[in-house]
């Protein structure tokens, strides 16, 4: 059943052309970019925006209903006012914005301050798709949403925080994302939308927004531009566009060139500036906005003070405006965005939006870019449910989310896709050139679990380049990244980049310097961070060296094998994560020829045994003297329940440690039946698949559907937790297909149960050949069939190209090399794949 919110798409037309934007949308009709844009708190919000860009785009464009910062996105679906249209580089709700620019249309008196440039939107006819965003707003500005600004709620300058009360010489750590929860109004307004002086009168503005990787295209249609009833008291009702370069405390630059109808500027804001070892002092966002109509007047603004006729300004809270004649009905604006220079922003305009390019053509270009990815998958035989739970909408939107990350920060010099690229590196604080992409936005603690496995299937042409970016960062900085947002931020724990590299290698992706990758992984495994014994390395500790494996000093000590809770924050989670990272590092070592070191790392991967308390049957943090620290100590975004199962690299060993598979099953039963599972956060994602991994697949099969039903839907509140750069959706995508990468450092997937009767996947070239594409290479097509799957959740048998599969395991090679994977489904638990 098609979701109801698509019913209006096909009656939306471009003004004056009669041509619909929404023809030939294919499976994009099932994408709802507003999924994950609503929540009552930052942790209960999917952290997504109704963005428009191309897959892996550097810049995403979004309507702005709030000023974003760490823990707040620029859009929330409960809001009623639009304050502009923003080019954003905020990769996730818990990370900071960088180098943004905002454009706001209006009529009459120019309004520049966020709280004074609120325009009521027509929510009923708001249209959000991957290729265009459309909305109609009141032309008059009102005063609203003063309590949604960065200065009101932003909890920490530079992303840093002081030592939390519960971090006592290393005890405890994050329970969630660690910033203090603040009550947020879900539909606030400071004064019920008071009309500002000089803006009386009717009228509306129809806005259409589309964007490529480095250029945003805005079309403003000024409708019913009515002259004020009080001409002696209000200025002329000329249409205008205001461009905000910087907010408070950040010094930017704006410049207007009336002869070329351009407005350019810079914004050096980087909200994570206090995190990690690199300051990136020369960082800035640059923009050039090119307008379709001549300017009637122009000027600059600083902190709300307007100076008409001025063309150049520097300062904080800086911006500029241009106005147009009363007869103007349509203004189109193309804004090139760059991290390199204003000149490069202008070059981005020339390459991606040459003068003869029409708005409608760009819409089609972006549409085709997404269809090339999402259109490779055909889903048939779905559970017939309400539009708010349509599984096709959840699945395709999930893939739309997952293929936005990581972001390609390289910029074109010759063509959109080929030739020399240029980019800014915050690690070297300089500009580089290469015939390759450069990726940023790596939320690796989240994405190592399933997102990177997904990319090997759906974007194999990107994988080697992503690995090269990781290795390049090591070459520049001396460390592989943990959470890179322009530069390293030290957010989260562990060196799970080891697993990202291992994931690529075991799937045949070898198009990067494996020896250099191993050098970085080896350093992770054997070289503690600077000041390891002096710093707590608590969450968002400012101005620290690369955190990597904090506590490795003790973890590596003979007779130790764990991170002591009385010396480092999040010690128990670190111990378990480091054991997994040791396994992943052994895989990289073996591919680099370091077999002896690989064997030692495999042995060290058993260190999870060292914090298992046999008396309580839970994992538990330990102090330096070996005593137990308590069940509530030392966890990262979880508790002793979920972390007791944090042995994704060795489920059989975990079962053996607990006294056998039956005992581990009982523990899993208590975990799920007791309500301890928390799908909204990543440490839980592999846990339902542990049943199948230890020989009880039927217990996994119905459980994954229950988790999916409770945590995902097709509304703006459709993500139970933060998307986290595709990981939350990657879990759903794989689970719906019928398998999941429990141990992402291997090429294996644990089998669950598919949600759909038939899924046809036309893999991109390179999926089966490690990203290497030859001219004569054919694309591979896989059909996953599971008759009656929507009604029958249990697996009776499994075949790959007619061959019986007896264990609930599929490999990457089987998935990309097979023509058919056939599930026989049943409505009751079956013996297939069981322990006996």
C-alpha cells in the first residue's frame, strides 16, 4: 500500500511551466526524508533533516526551523516557522555544524535576525523528496522561535564539557551522548508570531529547493505581493533575499557585486573546535550566491543593524541582502559552497551549474542520481499495513539515509565526476589536490557495525576511496580516525576503524595501501595515546591528544588484560571493545603479511574473559587491584545487560564461558523478556542475532520483526534513536533482507528471516570484485525469495543457487555471487539451523 503522504506529490508543478517535478520517480515514491525529524529530546530524535543533495554529497540543503548546534538539528517536524534554507555540514545531531550558510526570502522590510525572520509555513502542503523540497511560506516575517537559537540551548562551547560528576577517577562515562539533557519545546514560539513593523499585508512565497554536492538551487516565486495599507508607515514591498554568513562570536565576511549579480562570503564557524588534537585554524566555509534577477538595492547587516548601499563587511553576526523590483515574481539563486576558497565556490558553480542549466534539469539530475542507487532494488510481497508503517517506505528511506554517508569533501576542478579534485584537510590545515575523493564524517563507533558492510553491496565504487581517505588521515596525523568531523573529535571509544578496514579486506576491496593501513592499525593496537596515564579521556574532554585506545597502557600489561575502572572512564566498555578491535586488527595484520602479530592479537581478543563475573553472570568493570567496581560502572551508552553480550567476534566463546549455549540462550531470554534491549542505541544491534549465531535461529527470526515494528515507522518519528550516519537504518535494511553482519570484521552474515516475499537486487559493478570494474563486466542480479514471508516469520530451509545451506550463515561472496537465495518460510519455529 502506498503511503498516504505521497498523494500530493503528483499535483505539484513548477510555476508557469506545467511540468511536474514528480514524474518518473520510480521507487523514490517510497522515500520520506522527514523520517527521523521528530522527537521530544535529542536522544529520542532520529537526528535527520529533510535534506536535498546527491549520494555522499559534501553539502546537504535543508529548510531551517531552528539554529543547529551539538544536540539540535536545523529542522524539526513539529516547528511551524521557516527561518531560511541552510547549506549544512552537520553530520549528526550530536556533532557540530561547520561553515554553514543560510538564505532567507522575504517581502518588504529586510529581517536579518533568526528570531525576527520567521515565516509561517503551509505544513499541509510541505513536500520532501530526495531530489526536491517544496513549501509555501508567508511572505511577511514574524517574530518567533527566539528559544530555538544556538545561544539559548547550546550546552557546551566548542563541544567540550567539564568532568561529569559520575566520572570519578575513571568511573562510569556516558549513559547516552553525555551532554546534559535540557527540556526542549517541540512547537515553540516566543510570542505567537507577532507581525513585525512594516510587514503588514498578505502574500506568500512558493519555495523549491534542489542541490548537487556543492551547489544549492533555490527558486522563490513571490505570489500575491500586496502593497501595505499603510504606505506612509512601511517601506516598499520589494522582494528580497537575505544571506546569513555568521552567527554570534564568529567573524565572517560578505561582499556584494551588483554587476555580476553575486553575493559571496565566508563563515569559519566550527562548533567542535575544542574537541580532539587538531584545531584546523584556517578552516572556513566559503559561498558564492548567483541571482537570476538584477538588484534593486542591496546592503549588509550586522547583529540586526542594516547598512544599505554597503557592499563589503566583516564581523560577527554578519550577512548581506539584495532586493528586487516590485514587479519581480520569480528569483532563482544558485549557491556554490566550498571549504577551499571563494574562487573554488565560484568554480563549483561553473562546473555543477553552468549558466545554461535550468532548475528543472537539476531536479532531474538529482533524481537520477538517487534512482541509480535506490532503483537497483525491487521489493514485492510486503506486509499490508497502514501508510505510517509501510515497510517499503522504511526500507527505501533507510537506504536513502545510509547512502548519504560518509561525505565526499573533495571538490571538482574540471568536471563533476572526473579529473583532479581539490579539498581542505584540517589535519594539515592546507589545500590538497588528488585524482580521488576525500571522505569525512566518520562516526565509526556506530557505522562499523553494519553501515560499512552495506556500502560494499550498494556503493562498492566508493569503498576503496573511503579506505584511502582513512589511510590518508593516518599519514597526515599519525592516527586513524575515531569520529572525524573535519578533524578528529575523540567522540566515543575504541579503534573500530580496525574493523572498517578488515571489513573491506575480507570482502576483496584491496585498492588502498594495505601496508600503511596495517601501520595505522598496529599503532592502535600497541601504542597507547599520549598522556594515557594522566588523562581520564572522559566524554568530550577538551583539547586532548588522539584518544584511540585510552587505557591501553594497563590493557597490555602482563597479568592485566583489562582497562581499570579507577583510572579511565568507560573502562568496562573499553575492555570489551578493545578485545573486538584486537580481532579486527588480526585480520588486517594477516592481509598485510604479519601472521605472527595476527596470532598474538587473536589471543588478546580473548580479553573479554577478564571482566566476566561468574558469580553474577554479567560483565563488570574491575579496579586496578582486581576488585569488582560494581554493575553500574564503566559503560558507554549502555549497561551491564547489553555489554554482557558485547562479544560479537566470538559468540561461541562467550557461550562456552557461560557454561554452554543453553546458558547463553537463557541469558538472552532474560535480556529480551526483561525489557533490557534498547534498539535505539548501537550496542544492542547485534544482540538478537546471537541466538542464531549459537544455534537457536528461530529465536532470532521472530524477534527481529518485533524490534523492527517497535522502533521503525514511516512517520517523522520513525526512528527510535539517532540515525548515526546510517547505522540505525542499516540494521533495518539488512534485517529485512534476512541477514546481518554480527561480526563485521569477517565476511559472514548471520541469517535471520526476511520481511518481504521477493527482493531483487541489481548490484553495482564492483560489488563482487572488490570495487574493480572492467568494461566487459556485467552487473550481477540477486533474487531473494521468501514466499509468504510477511505472514510466516520462521525459516524452514535455505538454498543458495539450489544448494542447501544448513547453518544460519551467509558470506559476502555467496550474496554477491549468487543468482538466487531461497527461503522456505513457516508460521511456527523450525529445526533448521539449530544447535543439534
